[in-house]
């Protein structure tokens, strides 16, 4: 073979290898497109927090990863987490309680007294992530809206029994997956309604009491009807970020790191924000005439709140024939 021919072959080979390398780099750097849903209307702070996190990822992730937020109700509230598990949607920011029938250990988040920093540093968040990956085909990215507790709001002043606990006999109480077991343990008669249906139900007298977070009642305008509150608080807002596991595993390290790091950053940011806002809303509610009523048996009230949720967790794990050896460690991580 002539030297001239050898040079031509070498040059052609170099061009081909260069083209393949460039193609490979382009392929690896292809921007990841993700879809996301959320359960609550835009005016609630929890949706605003979710969308702020999306905006931060999209700003930082140009050319790497972008999230498209789908319209409210494009997937129904309680179908959103299963849709992520099945891969119909890539991401959801939703309360852990909304799909606790599939991951019973989510009760640990809902009933938490720990901060999100404590839950993450003690391994609680990793335990939840492992359980999601094993049993729900999902990556649990983080607990992104902690920092608010719950309290029970009522149309009329609460009554208390001889045991020092609220007496809900005759009270038409709105229920929700987060606190249903607790309300039943307090012998309340409940009506299971999504938050979007509660204003109308209050207006028509279908319900006359409802638990809700320590922030957001005024945004929903429920305080037009609910003028009394049981002062003792319980649980925490448990909204977190969930991603389809197959989609997560298909992303490159750069996209994974960007999403995960931003979620962890917003865990802390949102906890501080929500804690501050809740205190201001309580002061405003009191200034506008809402009456807060202390629970005589406050410690017992708090213990029932947590124990009833863990009893529900135990029952679900038993029914699913799932291992329970990790429950004590999980509870310790979220009850600090």
C-alpha cells in the first residue's frame, strides 16, 4: 500500500472516529424532558413551593434537564402517585399520605416531629427511598414541604369529655387520608372529601369541621365558616417529590445530581419558610376573631395521633405480608 493511500485511510478513519465521538457527546448531553403533576390549586403555598422548585431546576438545568408542569387535574389527585409508579407521568409533588396504602411507611413522614434535616441525617429519608424503589417503582427524592403542623378547625366551639379529649359526637367532620385514622380513634363521624370540595360542603352544611394545616386555611377561605380551632397541633405537612424509577435510572449523572441537590436545598428552604408563615397566619386568624381551645389532655391527644397512624401502618404491612423489622428505626428517625 502506498504511503499516500495509507495517509488517506488514516485521515478518513480519524474523521469517522471524530464524527462518532461528536455524535456520542451530543447523545450523552441530550436534554432530559420530564413531566410533572401536582394535587392542589395554584394559590396554595404548597403548589407555589413545588413550582418554585421546578423553576429552579429548569433555570439551572438548561441543556441538561427540564420539567414541564402539567395542568391541575390533568391526573386526578389520588391517581397521581400511581401514575408516576406506572410511568405515565415522570414526577409528582404530593402528600405521602395520598399513597400510603402502597407504601404504609409513609405514615412516618405524616406523623413526624423531626425536622427534614434530622430525618435525612438519621437515614430516615434513605429508608423511605429504598422502600419506594423496592415496592413502588419510584425514587423518593425528598420531603419538600415540611414545617407546618395540623390542627382541627370547627364551626362551633369544641366540647371535651371527662377524659380531657375532644368529644366529636354529632359533629360532621371532613376526613382525609392523612388524618383519617386519628379522627376515627377520637370516635369522630367523618366524610371523606378532597380539599377542592370542602368550601361547598361547608357552605351547604355537609360538614362543619375539618383538620387542615397550620397554614393555608385563609387561602381556601374556609375560615368564613370555621371560627374555632383546637389549639393542640399534630403531624406535619408531608408533601414530597416522587419520580418514576425507570425514568430516574435512565438519566445521566449530571441530571440526577442537579435534580437531587435542588430538592435537598428546597427541603430546608421550604421548612423555614412554612414555619414562619404559619405563625403569622395564626396571629391573623386570632386577630380576626378565631377562638383557639386548649385540649385538657394534650399529651394523650398527641399520643393517639401518632399511635393511631402507626397502627394503620402495621395493619397495612400485615395485610401486604411485608417485613416490619425496620419500623422502629423509621419511627425513631422521624420522631426526634
